[in-house]
């Protein structure tokens, strides 16, 4: 899952980034209002961790812009401001949660995972698709009670396709979501084709009750058999 941290305190930013990367999340960051707007204007995120007090703007204005543009990325406000008014403003503007500084990284991790369960997987911890069982938090996949080993990118692709089950996933959106900023370094989509091919092979080998279909020239679609 892909997360954007908008935070100008560099030590805090680094601690948050390291904590979430250890959990297998793809994490990007912005330290200023303008750079944050550029990020959300180009990429989609599963969760945005938003500080209110930025050096060149107010984080609540970013939240307003998100909602005005109909961008439904999950938002957790992470701020040193602890007044009831700030919390109410943020929640009324459409934030999903509010976490006051200082906080334990374990609590941040728990809040992020809870938001992702609600927004991407209907609040369930284990996802059941036919004979396939997936636990996003533990990053484990089981087919007919047999655990299947996937590498990090294969797992990221599978989770993104599950979150968009029965919908066409554009290959560019998939690449940006799974590879993030590093997508700019790629000349073509061969790296996606390779990961999809390996993922399909593992699913077919264990007779998974799902199929990753290619839509020529456009992208992929996950169907339950």
C-alpha cells in the first residue's frame, strides 16, 4: 500500500518513514505545502499523513483541495496542535482520523492499518476470494490452506488488484502505485510484465480461484473464478 507523509520536522518524518517501510508500505514524503500539492496532483495514495503546521501553508487547506477535487485518499491528520477546534475542523473537512503529537510509532502503525482496512478491504483483516485467503497486515497469502511465498512487489500488485477487484486497472496507475517515485526512472513497463508473469505462475501452480486478466493496451483486471 502507498503512503504519503506531509511533514516538515525531518526527524519525525524519518522516524515515521522507517516505521512504515518496515511494515512493507511504499512511503513517499513532502516537507512543504507546494511539494505536497504536486505529489497529490500526480499520484494516488492509500493514506496521507498530514501535518497541519507547514512552513509555507496550512495543512487543512490541502485537505480542502483534496475534497474539492474529489480525491478520496484516506487522510490522518498528524499534528502538534491538540485543540478541539483543530480536530473538529479536520474531521469536518473530511479527514478520517486525527493523531496528536507526540505519539508512539506503534499507535501510528495501528491507525494507518485500521484506515487501510476500512478504505480498501471493507474493514476485514482477512480477505477471502474463492480458495484464496490474504492477510494484508501480515502480508501472507494462502491457497487451499497452503501458504504461498510472494516477493514484495508481487504482494503489492496482488493487494492493489484486490482493492480494485472487478475493475480495470490501468498499467500506468499500477506502476505508479507499486513503484512510486521510482517509476520516473523506467523507460517501459517490462518490470511490471515480469512481476505479473511470475505472480500468475504462482497462482496457477497452486490452482488459485482468481485470474489476472490482461486488457490489451490498457492494463489488468482481477476476476474471481
